[in-house]
C-alpha cells in the first residue's frame, strides 16, 4: 500500500515480463498452490521409492535371484527400479490430471477465473500441463537419486530417464485431462483407476518381462503407453537400449501426448467456453 496526504492507493499489479508466454501465468498459479503441500509431497517422493525398492527389490528380489537367478540378465532390483520410476510417473501424471482438473472446472472454478483474464483456453491447458511436467521432473529426479543409492544405476544414460519419465507421465496426463474435462462427477476416475491404470501398473513389464504373459496378452501389453515408458527408462538406466527401439518408444509417447493435447483442447473449449 502507498500512503501519502491521507490517501491510500493500491500498488499496481506485478506485470509479466515483456514477451513472456501467457501460459506461464497459469503455471504460476499451480506452482503457488503447491507451496501448501510441498513438504508432504516431497517426503512421500523420497519415502515411496525407498520402501518399494527395499521391500520388492531387495526383499522379494533376494528370493527371485536365488531361485530364478537373473531377470533379463540383471538382478531383480535392477530390473524393477526403472520400471517403478516409469510407473510412478504414470501415477503422478494421472493424478494431477484428474481431480485438479475437475476442481478447476466444477468445484473451485479456477479455470473460469483464469479465462476472465487475457488467458485463452490453450493458455490454461498448457500452463496446467507445464506444471505437471515440472512436478514430474521433481519426482523422477528424486526417484533416480534413490535408485543410485540402491546401486541400480548401471549407465551414464540413466540421467535421460528423467525426461523419459516426464514424457511417460505426460502421455497419461494429456489424455486424462481431456477425459476429466468431460466428467460431471468423479465416478469415472475410480473406473479409470480400476480398469486402466492398475492393470497397466501390473502387466506392462514393471514387475516381470511381458514375455511371461500369455501369448495373446503380450501384444496388448506392447501397445500400452506404460510399457513404452518402462522399456525406455529401463534401457536407459541399464545401458541396454538401442537407438531404434528408443526412437519407437519416444515416438509412441510423443504421439500420445499430441493426441491427448488435441483432445483436451477440444473438451476444454466445450466445457469452458459458453
């Protein structure tokens, strides 16, 4: 507040830098919201990989290594860790695109407040997806650091598992945001979890090679987005990924992000623009 001669005036609002994209304002809102919950979020981001890798990787892994020797030529914990990184990215991307999107449309109406400013529907959508990408960078970086502590990083290419995890998360976030924008209640989210994300978590190569699946189910697993994310993160972490398969995995995930973004643009406009 500026006072003088008995007059109280409001300070002018902070102006964005010249030439800055407008979607940064949308992302700034989600970043500001995160200030309320970042402590618990960061704590669980460290705790979950430690518990998963200790229980599943070292505990169960000791039995797997003893009876089945190696899984795809590596220790079970080395096989499991990058798969869990990709699966965690899937869960974070999906979670951030479900209830936050519905709340911004139906409950808190945050998107409508944004649209009352010079922001467009695309600015709102891009800003939200950019925040999800930033959140994924934080989570996958922590996960990779924990993996290194457990001795599961076998290649310098492992650092590329961070953008690979971000891409995996966005491959889920964009289509799910498009879906969330069409929902009137959260019933569809539990259905999506039950019949979509949980089966993918279990049968996309996270815990065992998809070659162990029944023959008719293996091709189904190969077209799931999580399989491509798991294969990409695992190949980068272990240093076993050839250029050809890597390009296929990246292209598949990028295509899904693009399709999801196009669908989300349409569903957002239908829901937000009257």
